[in-house]
């Protein structure tokens, strides 16, 4: 059985870093900031980290990548469309003028670039699907065996991701959600990049962007 904890909320943007784990191993999804806090949770869970998975590469989702990667000597997976964003503060938004109060975030290239297919890492199987629109390389991670999906900043409880940033596109995002998320069973839990969880069925019925 696979478990997920959504309680590692990081940074000023209150981004959700997810720790997904089975009896032995653990996946780190979107370590956005506060690496010590994330590591404390990992220590408490007593599982072996095997990989870092990124739904996209905006600064608030990658700020602790290097610290976590080095602490556990584990690889990073990212969309090929945003591989270059990891090392470019303007593309990952940390270098923008409105973020002058923060250090530029420069992350070394990811060891692996996602293909849109099924993966099994550390005994945990998930499917990567493209959900662009918030950013061009945004992906969602579907864990069919346990009926949940990590949606990054594509779909939130009662909302969708911003589309006014670089490569954002409202039409594309709405289509992404309808094509690759709303086709999932209604009882699937969604775990978004910010704020609380929901279900596919609840969002299909009530999300104002689709009703």
C-alpha cells in the first residue's frame, strides 16, 4: 500500500511538498523550500528516499531540490520542456524583480527527463501525464493503485493554476485538466501544489472554471 503525506507545507508561497511512501521507500515530490523541515519528516517516517519528482519548475517547487538531492544522493525527474528552467532564475521566476528579496535559485540539471508513461520507483507505480497551461512542462502524477493524483499547480480545490506567467495558457490548461484529470474516476483524491486536497468528482461538479 502507498501512503501520502501532504503536511510538508514550505516557504512563503505555502507550497505543498509531498512524501509518498510504501513499507520501505519514499518519493519526494516538489521540495519547494525548508529542506530541514522536509528532512525531519523523512526521518520521522523511517523510509529510504529514492527520487525527487517535479510537477514543474517554478521557484516555489524547487527551492530545496539541491539540499534534498545531496542529503540522500537521489536523482531528480523533470519534464524535458523545463529541464533548462532549473538552472535559469528568470525561467524559474526566482530572478524576477518582484522576487528581489530572495536568492536566485539555480538547480543542477535533473538526472532524468520524464516520458509520458508509467514508472515504478522504489516499488511504487505511477503514471506521468502532461498537464500544461500553468507552465509548458507541467505534469501530474497518477497513482492508480491507491486512487490519487498529484496535480501540481494545474488543478486546485476550487481553482486552477495561474496562466499569466511565462508559457501560461488558459485554453491549454482547461483542456489539460479536462483531458488528463477529469477522465479519472470521481473518487480519486487530488493533491495540489497549494492548499488542501479535493476529489476529481467534487472538482468536476463544483470547480467554477468548469461550471
